[in-house]
């Protein structure tokens, strides 16, 4: 081989040079192909509104600048006067937990639908909007219970083509089969003709109905306490508004709530663990 290179002269060096060029060109072509594929995949993620998949890919590749993970793993203490705060964009359906200009955590959310529900010929009206402005985290709850306001029962009745009837303590709503709907202790029950009572169950979308009407239970009864609707955690902002989880994860990223800011349960769990009471929340 050495003799061939010494005596082959130009031919040998030409072959070697050609081989090197081919190897370099192949490597460059592969790099360009990978870059094109990466840009294509990123474009698909953005087009399909799947930014979370891109974030997950970055974390898997070890190239994400995860400020939240840094804070959690290093126990970094906050500098005096630099308390973190929450920002929510209604239009972008996104929440940021920030300290100064640094983003500690961000995720997508669902916000108010903006719809209006009218009742009694327009004498009562509710607009389901997420409030804009400066709010404060006033309390934190685990496994929160939702106590639906009156508008919920009006809304459910309208969806089903029913009327509504309000049940008060000490009052009875007669049923067509001779039974009555009454309140016993903290339960709405069905009292049969022979005096026996049967506790009734109620949940979102499965309200108590009698004679073509949705029953509006009194506050304080178990039938006006819905579990699981608000997910696993809630940060209360006052006036009935809050940041909370959801039993409808597909709603995230849309304007569908009745005013609260919904998060995926895993995201609200993260916020619950790191956001202290008194944290400022800016909603715009």
C-alpha cells in the first residue's frame, strides 16, 4: 500500500482526497437533514398548537432552561423584595409564574367563555368572563368542593328544556307518584307515601329533577356540593374566582369556563406546592 502511494502519485492522493470529501459531504448532508427535520417537527408542533410537546422534547434532550426545576432542586431562596407573581393572559390562554423577568413555570389554561346567561326575561343575567386586573391568592385548598351558584341550575335546566324549582328547608315539592322532595338534616331526600326516606344523589350534569323541573337545593346540603369538578387543588382569588384543576382536561387552551382559570391537575398541583398565600395575580 505504501509503495502504491509513493509510486501512484497523483492517483493515490486524488482517491484519498475524494474519500475525505465524500465523508465530509455525507456528514454535512446528515446534519442538514436533521436540522430540516427538527424545523419541520417544530413547525408541526406550533401549527397544531402543541407547544407542550416541544417543551417535553427539550427537557428530554437536556437543553431546556427549566427555572422551576432549578428552584425546586437547589432550594434557591428568593432575594428580598423580589417575590414571585402570577400572570394570566386571557387571549393567549397561558399562565406564567415569574420572579422578575425570569419564568419559573408556565402552562396553558382555560379562561372564561364570555357567554351571557339570562333568566326571568332578562331580569337576571350572568356574564361568564375571567376578571381582568390585579388579584391576590387569598387561600389554598386541596380536593376543593364546588358549591354551584344558582346560575348553574338555570343553565342545566335550559340545556335539558326543563324549568327550575327552588327547594327550601321546611318545604316539600310534591311528586307525581305521591312522594315528596324534602330536606332532612343536610340531605335532600325523597319521602315516600309510607314515610320512608331515600337520600338523593346529585352531581354536575346529574341534578335532581322532578315534574319537568331541575331542583335548586338549599345551600349547606350535600346535594349542593360537587366533588371532583374543580380538580385536585384550588388557589382562591376571592369573589368566587380561582385558579383550579379540572375534570375536563380537553378544555385547556380554550375559552370555556364560567370565569375561573382552569389548569390541568398536574399543573395546579405544581402551583399549589410553590405559590404562597398573598401572591399577586395579574390577569389581562
